[in-house]
């Protein structure tokens, strides 16, 4: 990762822990941080755990990147930091955000969980901010691990020390569970039991989300906010979907992560090919150009997302990584400052169908056979699809 980014990198058990460490290092409690409302709720709770006030940004409706020009001047003046999302691997406008943060004297953080192979402005995503975080559970599919990359290498020791204070000692049982999980998942896939397995987990109370978003539990969240900054007080929200997010890594875990990272270029090449195919379809608002990104998921925009998901599920293609409703609608003004222009985020969140580029051909076949229609461009949102942001930024 140092070689890829040209930056010092610190291993983290998870992307979410890396982000918490970064926010606590750079941002005093009570600060305000601009972020995307189309984002994982876990990231929202990490921001709250760090004692910060989330400020929801207006978005480009066609790729959910931050719309810098639509952020009011008084909002810029109130901020302590900016956090990008790079949703599904589509880059946020990091060069312009970097310049704006520099003029304001505030840090820029890049959430590159979906964007380990993406580029913007001639640099890798993650090489623009004061700090950036990566997930090794996404492209690499290691089921664990993350990276915190920093512009100032002299900070690495302090960040490692902060990480170590938050780690939970590893247990033999957790290493065994991690070791056998890929074989159990392979057996479920091979027997065609994935839907049955999820149903059984739901009946046993082992799933933590009944819908796309986890339950907010506002009364308990208010009490946790009174203790912030405090990761422990927010643990019930931050741990969702990854209970070992702060577990000290053992040798089995580290060896598997190392092996998966060794295949990263191969995985990115396959993702790039699938992305190009999906971006050539009639459901893609952004067309493939000369420099296609190896997206983690390709957000096709469909008129009826639920019908498209059901059609794909019948072919064994599970759609995840949905972020609907946007965070300001989900959490309300008690816990976040709403976006000044929320409609673009709502439209994108309602119509985005994130397709795994490694299943591109099968997914397109299903959508064609099922008669899934593209989403009609929103009348009130006038920005045209045009070239993808990666193409506009390519010239610097």
C-alpha cells in the first residue's frame, strides 16, 4: 500500500477503526465535518463517536459525489474537516476539495473503502487528503483489515499507539471462526442455500438489519452522544456487520489478508473490465471513457430498484451496499445538519442499483430479460450526465 499510494500506511483491523483514529487525531470534539448523506450508517456513527457533528453535503445526482459549488459559503466557514466517500469507487472531486480545505486550514479525510484502485487528478484516491482509510473487506474480500494512509509519515507512530489503545485482545475462537468462514460460505454458495441461510439467520435473531439502515434507536444514541468522544459508548452501532472491527489481528488473519492483497492487481483488472461493460449499458448515467475505474460496485440507475433486485435475486445475484434513505432523512436534525439541497441524494439513493462488476454479464442479462427500465433523469436536477468525474478530473 505504501508503494501504491506513495504514503506511509498503518495497518488497522478495519476501515472504520482507522477513520475513528484519524478523526480523533485531527479534529477536536465539537467540530463540524462535511460528509455525503449517501453513505454507510456505520461511518455516520463513527463520526458521532469521535464527538463531531455531521454536516450533510449536496450531491451530484448521477454519481453521488460531493457537489462543491452547491455547498453554501456559511457552511464552508463553519467546518472543522471534510470527509469524502468515493461511493462505489467513483471519486469525489478530491483536487478541488484539497484546495478548498487548504484555503480554510482544515483537514481533508478520504474514505477510500470502495476505491482502492481508483484515481482522480492523476493520483490514486487516498493520496489527496491529510489521511485516508481503506477497507480490505471490499475489493480484496479478506473479510477483515484496513489501512490508514497519512500525508505526514512522522505521525505514523502516534497513530499506531492510538490504534493499540483501542484494540481488543484476540481470542482463539475468533481466529478459528475467521479461518473456517470462507469454507462455510463456499459450501452455502455451492449448494444454492444463500437465501435459506439468510432466512435462518433472521429467524435466529442473528441479523442486525431488517432493512437497509440499522435501527437508529434515538434515545440510546442521545445518551451515547453525551459521552462522546467515546468509541465504547457507540459500540452497539459501530460494530454492526463487523463485530471484530477492533480485534487485534492474529497470524491466520494476517496471512489470509496478505494472500488476498497479493491478488489485488488481478482483482482490479477483472473489476475494470466488468465496470466498462456495465457503463456501456443503457442503465448507466456515466459512460465508459478511456480511463475506466475498477469500481467496487457500478451504480446503475433504474426506475424500480426493488423489482430489479428481486429479478437479480432469482438468479442468485445479491445486491448490497444500498444507502437509502440519505443520512439526514434517516437520522434527523437532532443528530446531523441536513443538506441544503437534499433532492439529488434522495433521487440517487432511491434509484441506484449497485452491481458487482465481477457479475456484469449475468446481471445485464437479467435486467434485459426482466424489462427493467432506466430511471428517468430528475426534472428538477439539471446537471446533465456528461462524462464521468474521473474523465473531467483527468487533466488536473
